[in-house]
C-alpha cells in the first residue's frame, strides 16, 4: 500500500469514500461505457458525449433513490427517463451509426429501435452502479448470472449468439444504504452500523501486544490491521511503537489513534489490556510533542549585529525568524519577499537575482 493509501485508510472511512465519489464524478479519465465490450465503435472520433456529463446525470439520478429500499433496475430506468436524467451516450443521430453490435454495417445502432434507451444509456448506468457505486459500498446490489438476464437487445441484428450484452445485465435491483445517503449528500452525518456478534468476538488482544484473529474478519478489517500493526503470522498482528508512530506521521495533523482504539474495542473478546492502552496513549503523547512548521531557508549572517539589524527591520521582521546569534530562518514561500526587502536594506543573499 502506498503512503497516500495509508493516509486514506487512517481517516474515517465514510469521509474518504465521500471524497472519492465526489472527485470521481467531476473527472473523466476513462469512459465507463468501454466496459461494455459488445458495443463497438466507441473509439471513433466525435461519437460519444463527455463521460463527465453522463456521470453527473447518473449521480443525480442515484440521489433520488429512497434510502434502505430496494429499487428494481427497470424502475430506476423509468424514473431517470421521466426525470430528464438521461446519460445520453451518442453525440448525435449521425454518431449513432458509428456504434454497432457484431457487424459495423448490419449491426449499426443507427437503425430505428437498435439504440433504445436500455441498450446505451441503460448499460452505462449499470456500469456506474456495479463498478463504482456498488464497489464503494454506496448501494447494496441484487445480482445474478447475466446470461439471459435481459433481452432488450435481442431485436438487434447479429445478437443471437450473445449470451448477454454486458456483464452487468445480471443486476436486478439496488438499495441505497446509509453510507450512500451520506456520500450523496442526503444526510449530513454517517453512523456506522454496529458490529455483529461474529465480528465483535473476532479478535483477542493480548498483554504482549499481539492481536490474534479468532474469528472471520472482513477484508477491510484486515487492511486496518495491516495499516497499524505488523503481521507476524497468518492470523497474528503485533502492535509496535515504531509502526504506530509511522502511521501517525503520515496522517493529517490532529488525527489520533481513536479509530484503532475503537476498532479493537469493538472486535475484541474482552477489554483492552493495560499494556495496549498504555502503548496507544504513549504513542499519541509522543506524536503531539513536535510540530512540523515547514521547510525554511537558513541564512547565516557575518556577525550577530547584522542578524539583529535584519531581524529588527520593519520590512524584514515578519519574513524571518532569529535562530541563535547569527542565523535567520526564512520560510521558502516567503523567500522572494525576503530577498527583495533585503536588497532594499542594502544587502544581498548569494544567488540573488535582480528584481
């Protein structure tokens, strides 16, 4: 896992997922429709609309789903069409002729009825639901074998041998959950579900700082242990001061070990041993004793008198800080201002260039 990944893992998961979703909706590095391989001609110039525009349309449609209620896919399609939230795929009627199934000429979607809404816009919506909204955990998915699940493309030429139009054809219904409601902005706060009995007794936290997995842990919980502890065996992790300090060093200022503490408390079979609580408290105390004030340029003056003159000048005193008798610390982002004011005082810094 990269350092950026560890930082994301150390933040409250719901906040990270919400940021990921909002960032993804506003960008378009790839076009999700490309995941529907049976629709050919997508790479032809001036054929498809902006994926960013389509993403926003689908995101707006998903925001209208009721929380904690199953919605049939065809019902969602109908609501999107009635509500004007269609992720239009083709740039124009002419562009439709460049898209085809099986054969460029006979299977073109430009023929009447060949590019009905479920074939293009519907399949795009299924990709977003399955690959992104579902993968992030915003929606629960009711999915079955895609072969024969939908027949809305069977009227097209050359589809007799296709078992399905997309691997997402098996998506039958979706349910917006609490995480999805928070991520889509329908609620201002996310309350994580309480751990069930199996997860609640899945760990033993020992006085020797070992964490032993005695039950079944979801993959996300194993990632949590990997981030904060060292794996020493297949089902054993060890808490170490160096590992915890390294994790805190990568997190934003103000983050503590509360998430790890709550995680262990919720899944342990007993109260956390005193050596563990002492270690967590000690690491948090050590992490808060130093502050990173940023990168500075260290300037050495010829004598203490010159350092006093510069540090006391009305134009320079806000741009530097005295360090010892002859040293001045200048923030890197204030260095151009410092050099300019220094020249006005009649001095230059080696490497200075005229303004």
